[in-house]
């Protein structure tokens, strides 16, 4: 563990990330409304709300939200309350949007959820459901890196300081017995924080030797000649670990539980449809990516990326606790108090009504 002064500097850097990313990269943009989601005749507003604002990333690991948007699952359950959307490229900016009320509910990775909850001293958000597991890989230049031991001394990208993949890679480095300063990324491996949008170009230019990244970035690197050296799923029991959660602001949850339940019902219905219709779901997710970003994924990227992701309602709470321990070990987080981070009451209500098994909060639920 670093000295207290170093840890304070690191936490200060992480705390500043939302403002830095918003200013430098323009994260957080309105998703395009392609008009596919129609309000049913005679539908009524839920909780008197004009709209529910939903946030997600333009990643296949957020495909539940992509598909639910594209196929109209959210709008169906919200009735005459409009489902509106905002897309993000990084967790800190989505947490800031949640804190400011710019969104009400969001699909997000575990590390931003942990950081957001910890920084607010447990007052800003709850995790109310799971969405996806897997879909993270270490992809390398096979000419420079032929085995895991060859990663030492190389330049490997992660999406952002303190994000979910950054924490996972720093933990893996530590388990190899190598040393890296978490804040600067310097050490036995050079950890280069690089936005997923530019990582493939950085790889092509040779400025990085590989990357520990989520899909579809991993498959984009493979399409550029990279080789999958490690699938993160292989490091976890049962090959399952949370990559995407559903969060809600505590204020919105308290004031509009019916709207939250409607969104969760849509999420459960979407995951069921995805798992029953994988090819159609893959196409729907890609169509929404194109609507949001202006560019669809090519088949050689879409197909392998899709295969590596599991869509699940289970938030896999025990793995979130492990990921928090990894962040503490890396010096990126003080020992967090995660009690109360989960409220799975509404999700379990929806699952029971649908004849599905309920899910567990690993002792981290609201008491």
C-alpha cells in the first residue's frame, strides 16, 4: 500500500476525473431518437413522470440497454412516460450526470459505481440489478509479446485511471510479482491510459504494445492483427464477473419506485429476448450503436465480441466486492464501506413475477 500522501494524491486524481473527462473528451451526449419506440394507445404516465432519463455506454457490454432502446422494451414498460437517453464513454462522467440529475438510471461498470458510492459516503446511488458478465480481454501485438511473461517491460493500454479494466490489469500485474505505480502507470509494465475510441489507432501506430479492454475494443484490436493473450473471465470462479451494473439515484428510487420497476422489468425482458434470439439481438445492438455513434461495427469485430459476453440479471455481487478489494490493493481506493450499495428488492419482485430465480446481494444490501 502506498504512503498516505501518495494515496491522497491518487484519490484526488480520481476525484477530478469526471471534470477532466467532461472537459477534454466531451463525454455524455444525447442518444439519437430513431422513432422506433412508440407509445401504445391509451398508455398512461408512470408516477406522473414526463420522462425517465437512461444512460449507457456505446459498448457491447451495455447491450441490454442498447437492445432495450432499439427494440422499444423501455418505452413499452414506461407507457406514456418517455424513455430518453444519454450515451457516455466513461464511468466518471455518467456518475456526474446521475449526481446532477441529468440521468435517473444508468448502465455502468463496477469500479465507477464503487467510486461514486464511496465518494458520496453512500448517499448518491444504489445498484439495482445486473446486466452483463465478461467481455474483457488482454490483446497484444504477437510480434512483440508471445507469452504472459513477455508483458513485462511493454506498454499496455487501459481505458482510464481507476476504471474497471485499469483496476483489473493492475491487480493482475501485482499477482505476477511486478511493480507499477498506480497513479503514473510507470513500472515493470507501462500502463498507458487511453480512451477506447483511440486505442486501435494507438495500437496501429505502435505507441502501445497491447491493451486490457472491453468489447468491442478488444475485437477491433484483433481485427488489426492483435492476439488475445488472456480472457479476464478465465481469472474468475465459474468464469463470471460483473462488467455492467444498473444504478439509480437514491432520490429517484425513493420518489419513483414504479418507474424504476418498469425499467427493471424492461431489462429482464430484454435479457430474456437477447438470450433466446442471439443473432437478432446482436443485430439490434449494432443498429443502436450506429444510431448513437453514426457507425456500425463490422462483422469481423461484432461476431467475436458478442460471443464473449454473457447477459444476466444477476449483479454478481460477490465479484463486485472482490473488485473493490483489488482497487484497495492497487492503492486506488481507501477501504470502501459498501454496505447498502445494493437494493435488489424491485429486481427480485420482477424476477419472482416472471418465474425466475431471485438474486443475492452478498450481504451488501440495504438493511
